[in-house]
């Protein structure tokens, strides 16, 4: 995850170092387990079959999602500016370099899939960030961007809370469905945007019991309003 850049390559490590332990522990709560399962399911359905592919995750964080990709046969590498998050990911057996989305430390055409999961929201130069993702993707490879949704229950709740209490998300630019689609369309082909997580923040137990039903309905009928938007596109083939 990249955060609060005052210039395209300013080191944002302090912000996410403070968040490292809290990030993992939240996903162990009843609501966190549901959210993680729904987000992972959406990612797996948005990406090609993972067995044998070379995948780079930008802002790999503590590696929670990357480990799941690796279990499914992907050859995963990651970049991450936060030393504390990077250390946790490395303890999970992942190969992680220091790096920012605006300056990815890999050569052109290196990966079959390049994913940024809730990291481009914290970039002051998202176009540069996306161009870098495209650069290191192989021709006809997939670029995937997961972002926090401006028009979701989670997005609205976080913005309201930010009026009264300093939050990590004060630094984030939340995206709408249309905005994400337009950003990707400027650089990629065959754009698809879907979403996940339609339960409310801090849901009561009776909502958690119906979470799968709510999720199924939301993915069918409320795509612009899920808490996580995932957009994918294909890099153009190189001309011979």
C-alpha cells in the first residue's frame, strides 16, 4: 500500500508502519473474515487462472492476499514501502522489494499479471502509477486495480468518521465505479469492473449470518456500490 505522497516518490512508510499490526488483526474479527473471503473471491474471479503465472502485487502489505495467490500456483513477487509490512510478508515466505507504484523496480514486460490492491488510492499521481503497472506487464497480460469505493457504505462511513477523528483513510482518494473505469480505459483494453462487500461496517450478528446472501444479491444488482471495486484490463499486444 502506498500512502500520502507529497511527490511521486516520497517515502510513505511511516503511515503504514503504524497500521501494520492493526491491518492483520482486523481480518481475524468475524466481520474481517467475511470481508477477506468476499474480497479474495472477487479477486480470484477477476484474474486469470493463477497456476504458473508470474504475478506482481504493488503495495503487497503483509501479504495476506499474495499468500492465497501463491497457494493457487502463482509465482508471486511484491513491492512495499513499509518496512514493518514488508517484514511480515517476508516471514510468510514472500519475495518483497522496497518500492512504490510510481517507480516499480522491475524491467518492462516482466509479469503476466500486475495487481494493485487498495494502494493506488494513496497516490498523488495515479496516472503515473497505472502507467508503471502497464509498463511491467507483458503484452496481452492483465492489469488489476482494487480500490475503495466512494459510493459504498464503507466509503461513506470512513469519510464521516474522518470529520471527527484522524484516520489512515484521510490520505486516500476514494474512487467511484465510473472514475475507475475511465482511468483504466485510458491505458488498457477490455475493461471490466466488478465489486464486493455489500454488508455495512461493524455489522451485527444477524447481518453476518446473512452476509453471503447479501453479497450474492449485491454482485448481481448493485455492482457500482460494493466497498471494494476491482477493475481489470488487458495490455495491448506489441506491434511487430
